């Protein structure tokens, strides 16, 4: 009684409710983005639209969501509409009271970005002294408030050989999930690519290690959101579709309401204020292209294509101008 | 009496357009087994159910097996024993995935 289907609306939305940030991260994808934010009433109405379309969950990001003065009200509104609410934060502004307030506003999950187990390395990378310590403290406050926590780590030159240390650190912090995000080459990530990105060989080494850790570590969910791991014969347990989830399960909304396939693809396909979500989801030519990728170059004839679908479309687009190009991280 | 309960952590929805299509197809007397009309999501697992699966899922609200079968029987032209067997197999599968639970 199970069947295949094309979803009529995304399951989840990554929503950058603001674009202000108190940090200056070297890999940030959103620094070049608009600073225009939706007025409160408009934003609340947009959440209603999203809930009505059947979306299950929204994950707030940005920018730093805790800098948005209306965050709690927005979250309360969203969870009141039946949406599951989570967010990603750098943790700097999290104290005990805030963690409790987030819980009361309906947050069930909060991810904190930590890029290294070594605090000097993280602080230098994030551009703010003391940020590691406050991120760690944030995890404690959240756990105390009963919110499920995770650590998000962007893999790049500063941490790619430290898998075991990062895993041990996550265990020490008592988080249930450790997200290794692959480096995306958009925004500042692209400007700092040469300094931060790994070579395809190094990605291979990293994913070998990360997959081994995922196998080994019980009780810690290590998530790898990169379709390229198909090359190592692995499928992420969380990957519900072939290739990547973008345009198939999830959608990104920017601070001004613009919709893009994912946070790393700067192609606007509509605006949530003006457009009908289900219609954009169904009719967008860009989403259509992402859902029906065509192998080009070395992907034609690659035995993994069916699972990998050419890897991350954002990286391909950023570096080659065509999302059908083979993922620049691919070592095949 | 064993009762059947949806796991409250499962997020789910019916897809209205697909449902409308299925209803039209049913009116014409066409097959609808392959068309998904709902999507269920939990703990990183997503499944989509066809019309009958969705109807069963919606009845997992604390009813018994007999209750579910009694509700479905008038809607679907099948033999009761066959329906019961299908429903049981389907529920066992949902239970194995943690989407429903049985309670005494
Ligand atoms: S060649 Fe293309 S399909 Fe094959 S692993 Fe590389 S990116 Fe994926
Ligand atoms: S395009 Fe790349 S970054 Fe965006 S969701 Fe897909 S895999 Fe992730």
C-alpha cells in the first residue's frame, strides 16, 4: 500500500528570517544577501500560507535567528499552526532564559554551529573570540530546557582530518546528532574557496573516515548531507530521494521572501509573499531541472549516477554555471 | 482488546490534488493502487501511501483491528478475509517502522 509520488509541496522549509549576523564566518553563504526583511504581519501571514500548503516543518536560519527581535513570536505562531519548528544558531546569544523561552515558543530542535573541537580554531574561523565557549554553553542551556540539540560543522581545510576529535567532542557535549556539512562554494565560501575547500582526493578521504565513524558510533547520529557519498557505495540514512533533497523535499526562503531551491543556489524562483507555494513547487522550471538532472561529462556512463545524480547541484552551478555538470568535489 | 495507535511523532498529510485524481479514477472504475495520496514522515523515513493505505492510516486512532475492517468493508469491494489479511500485513509493516503501535 506504499507507492511513489510527486509531493505537492515541500516537506520542510529552510527560512532565513533575517540576514543580520554578529559573526564574520569565512565560509558564510549569506553575507552578500539582501538585508531587506519582511514586516512582522507579512511574515506571520506567509507562515500561514506555508502551513496551509501542507509543509511539515520550518528550520529558521539566516543570518543569526536570535538577532531577530520577533523570533519567539514567529516561532509561537508557526508551532500554533502545526509546523515543527527548529533553527540553526551560532549560540552566542543563548542563555538559560532564552533556551526556556525557545522551548515555550515551540522549538523542539536547535542546531549549534561548531567548526572545530579546538576553541582557538573555531574562534579564528568564526571571527569572534570566545565564540566556541559560548556555543558550548548554548548546548548546555538548550539541553537543560529539554530541547534536542545537534552540532553542525562545515567541513573544510580547518577540520577535515579531525573526524575522530569532532565525534568525541560531540559525545562529550551529549548531542544526539552531528551534521557534517559539505563545503558549498557560494557566497563567501566561493571567495574563500581556494583557502578552504578540499581537493576531490581529500573529500574522498574525509568521507571514508566519516562513513566509518558513522558505522562505528552507536547512539550518535552522524549525518552527511552530500549526495557524492554514493561514490563510496553509501547512502545517507536520511536521504529519502536520489541525489540531493533540494527541490524534491525542501525549499529555501530568504529574508525578503524570495524562494530559492536551496540556500546555496542563488536562483530566485518566486516570492512567498506574492506567489502560491504549491504552484511554484509544481511549475518552477529550475526545480524541474533539479528533479530531472541529465548526466554530462564524466557523469555520463558513471555507474553511480542513479544514486548520485551528479552530486550537489549548488556546487556544480557555482563553479561551472550548469547544475547538470559533475560535482566539482567528485573524485571519480 | 488490542488497539492501534498512530505514533504522534509522525508528520503526515494527504495530497489534495492526487486525492482528487484518485477519486475521479475511482468513479471511472480505474485502478488507483499505484497512486500515492498521502505522505508520512518520521525520524528520517518517508513513505507515501496509496488511497487504501491512507484510509487505513487515518483509522489508526485507537480502534481495534475489527473496528478498522468494519469501517473499510463497505467502502471497498473485497472479501472480508482478504481485507483483514491485507490490513494486518500493512499494519505490521507500519509497526515495524515505528509509525504505529499496538496497545492492549
Ligand atoms: S561522475 Fe557524476 S554521478 Fe558519478 S559520482 Fe561523480 S558526480 Fe556522481
Ligand atoms: S544543491 Fe547542494 S547544497 Fe543545495 S540542497 Fe542540494 S546538495 Fe545541498
